[in-house]
């Protein structure tokens, strides 16, 4: 067992198939298949269930997966520290809300990259639920999320209280009670807030129109398709140009906590540690 084989194993587990892992790593599919079989033989256990759609980790495979992540991360950190003691280099994968990616995160990333140009950055947008699951599964090093999480496996760094508002088309007499509802996929913190507000207003959420792209949602609100809840600073430029109007929300629905999360048991290397510092310092300034 070596880190190259463990990296192959991790990539297969995350990609869900040997062919997808081969594409990501730039190896021949047969080479990865052979390495995985050799790993299973050396451990005397089955690591994957194989089917026509790909592979799924067995219980033993899940156990190895968690440890393999730690081993590879620790090895990469040690190698970087020894080979480049005065440099911060490596890679980090960060999940984020689309709203954060369109407001404060670009400034953080720009300043971070200027200081640590040797760090390879991967940014993945998604709902709070999706990003949290990816962090728990070691697929992301950390993530910016909205709302509260209940799992005890994660460390949570509070970043801010996001001010929310209801947005509508900029036309007279919008019928909020009977307007179509625009939402992000299930697991989105803004969708949860919207659903709570609708329940408070005794409005039934029937056949919402689902989006996975922020700008498309705002453009659709502007065109009169429906209403939704979003952060004020996201929609303010559209309010300034007259594209949309805002409605003040009652206090229980007017704010959403935004945090950065990572696993308790995650080996934090210098690239991630410096990113966390950059993120928290930006929010405190």
C-alpha cells in the first residue's frame, strides 16, 4: 500500500466509477482496476460493490476511505513542508453558497491567490446540504454554508449574519399571496427560510419553480415569473437599476447565519489554515 494507490482508491470512491477516476487522474482504466484489486488482495477484503453504473464503497471500504484521506493529506503536507519549507503550496477544495460566490468570496480568493499563488484552488458552489455532505465525505476541505447544522463531526466558524429580503418584480401591486414561488434545490438555506416564512404567512407552497443558478432566478423574478427570498446585498444592484423590488421580512426571517465548516478530524495543512485566516480576517475588517 502506498499513497499513489490510496489516491487512486480515494478518487474512485469520490468519482463513483473506475472510468471516471481514470479520466480525472489521467491513468489507463486497466491500471486503476489492477491497483484496486491488488489493494483488496493485500487487505484481504472487498472495498467496493461493483454494478453496471459504477462502484459503491463497502463498509470496510468506507472505513479505509476516511483513513486514506488522512494518510494522503498528511503525506502531502509533510512532503510540501520538507521540499518547500518557506513556501505554502498544495491544493484546497472549498464549497460555497452561490450568493457568497457572487459577493464577498471573490475578494477573499483574489487576496489569497496573490499571497499563495502556488496553492491550487477549486471552488464548488452548492446548497448547504450538498456542501455539508461533501465536507463530511472528505470531498471538500471546507465550505461556506448558510443556516444551522446539527452534526457534531464538524467545526463551525461563524462569519456573519446575512440580511435577507423578499424580492418581487418592480411593478405595482404584486400579489404576493398568489405569486409563484422560486426556489433553489432542497437543502438550500434560503429555501428553508422561504418555506418557514410561507408557513408563517399561511401560504401553501405548491409546485415551486426550482432553479440552480442565481442570476437566472433573479432575472426570472424581474420578468414577473414569481417571488423569492435572497440576501439584500446580492439583490441590491438589481434594486438600484429598477429590475426588482424588495419587501421587508419579519424579524424571525430577516437574517441568516453564514459560517465556514470543516471536519473535526481533518488534518489542516497550511493552505487551508491560511484560507481560514484570510476568510475570517476579511469578515472582521
